[in-house]
C-alpha cells in the first residue's frame, strides 16, 4: 500500500513522502531540510529509494547532500535539466546536484520499482525556467507534485520565466482531471485565499474554503493536498477567463484588456504587490 504524507520543514515548507508500507521503501519530493526528512523516515522505519526535485531553489533541494551522507548506498536524485537564471533577473539562489543525478525532461517516465510507483514528468516553467512536476496514478487516483508552480489558491512568483510561460503552466494544470490531488510545497493557503477574496469577494466557494482552511490550521493540520475540482472554484490563477476575475483586474490595473495573458499578468503583479 502506498501512502503520501507531508513532512514539515522550516516555517512553511512541505517535503512530500511517498511510502510503500509493504516494502518499507519511500521517495522524497523536494527535501528542503535533510534532517527533518531523515528523522521522519527513520521514525517510520523507511529506506529512501529516490529523491525527486521540481527545481533547484535551496528551499527545495538543500537537504539532498545530508540525506546522501546518511546512506551507505547512493540515492538516485531526479531533477530537471539545469538552466541558468537569465541575466538581470532577481531570483532566489539555485544550486545544481552533482552526485547520483539523473536529468529528466518533458514526458520522461520514472519507475521506482522498490515502491511500485511510476511517475511522469511535465514541464511547468515560469517560477524557474526548468521547473517540472511529477504525476502518478495510485489505485486509479491522480496525484501531482507541484513544487512552487501551483499553490492552493495561488501560483508561484514568476522569477525566471515569463508570464506567458506561467500562464501555459496554469493551463496545463487546469486541463488535468478534476479529481486530481495536488501537492504544493508550501503552506501558503490562507494568505492566497485572502488575495482570492480580494479578487472575488462574492465567491461563496472562496468564503467556504477560507473557513475550512482556518479550522485545519487552528488544529495544526496542513491545508494540503487539495483537489483540482475545488481549486478551479477558488484559485484566481486558474480563473483568468471568469468575468468576475477579469473585471477585478481591469479595475485594479486600470486597463480594459481582458485577454488571458493580460488578466493573468495583472493578477500576478497585483498579488506580488499585496
């Protein structure tokens, strides 16, 4: 049986642990904090079979070297093909992986035999140029590990890529099956929902989700994962073609433009400034 669990790291990171409870093997997605990930795997009696990286910001791959040092055998590390941050772009520091690294690209299929798991890679550039996600099917259910490309009720900042690239990535997510479970790497949900409410104050789904998430966080529980069907109702970055969202951006940005790129860009700029 495969289970997916969050490991809390730093102030708001989640490292996603995918474990096969029968084989006692696991995979880690974006291990930002190696010690936190190691402690959790040891507490559960799990052996790390592989590490999956969505991109190379330090708050996603900073724990890789520590985890490698704890193992007698090499842990394969999968990640996207490296791309330098464009000159002139202000972006968080990235760091490549040099040992036991396996580069992947669009449509690469990864099979982790130790946990009976197959994942498919998809490119979702924007936050960084090389950002990818990992998609898998477990017992007929779709799961996607998003990194910093998509958050609950939000999306990543456009540090290295273009607004068009990030919009294309959002189109990719919106086209997935409605029952897809999404696994972002940060607990940003309440802040994102507050922005979503500014955009659509009359959206009852946003109002309901704000209350639901508040209860979870008051109990110390994560707001993640989330299902795409609800994200389509509450996430403004997946709702660029809704009249209410278009009108809100037009008023905020003082522009009559309602095409997809203008609305999406307006949302992202508005969110960055909020």
